[in-house]
């Protein structure tokens, strides 16, 4: 692993989260790689964590440039952290689904169902490729949970591309 490999940054990122005992999990490509048939390259670390006001300062103390992002009159929903080639996004749960996905994570990785739901919502080409590869891996899925959130987020048409194959 090199310093340009996002998985190499995980130990220091985890140490920051754990230093303030904040609940956190991997999301994005590194989470998808846990379930994909074949891993894919990524250039950043995407996480989700409970907001703690100490979080931006801890990343700054570790040498990151930090940007807290919020819409006018709303709580922060994203923290972006950069240090050299390292890029870390921290998604902050602002809706019930995100809080539930964070609570369901195992070993600081979203469950396969929550990775799929996140990918269905994002719906970029690489997200569709992640879903396709996860389905090729024949991972066991909680169909009732997936169906519930697919319906809640109105993603049935997108999910049908993979679930009816």
C-alpha cells in the first residue's frame, strides 16, 4: 500500500473518530469493495459519522484542511478533509435512514443492503458498476429491508435493473 492508496489512510482516520468515541462507518467505494466480486480503484475515503463538534478540530490537528458544509439554516451534512493526496469525506446523518444505516454497520462498514441503497440514490456510472459487481458476487441480501428503503426512496425502477436479472 502506498500513501496514494486510500485504504492505507484508514488507521489514522479511525484513530481520529475513535479518539472522540464517535460512531462511524465506511461508505462509498471502500464499503462497496467489501462486497464486490472484484474490487475497484478509488481516490478517496468516504465515511459517515455522527456529528461531534470536536470532529473538525481533530482532523485539523491531524494536519487536514477541513471544510464543513451545510445548507442555509440547516445543520452540517458533510465535512471534507484534505491532507496532501488524502481526501476524506464525512457524511453526517441528517435523515432517519442515514442514522439507521450507521447503526446497522458492521466493523465500521455499511451493510451490503445499505451500500446498494446509497449506490441506487447516487446513481452514477460507477455506482451502477458497484451494484452490478455486488450482485455478481451473489452476496446474501435482506430483501425485506432493501424493498422497504427502495420504496421509501422511490428507487424501484433503478433497483429493477439489478434485482430482476
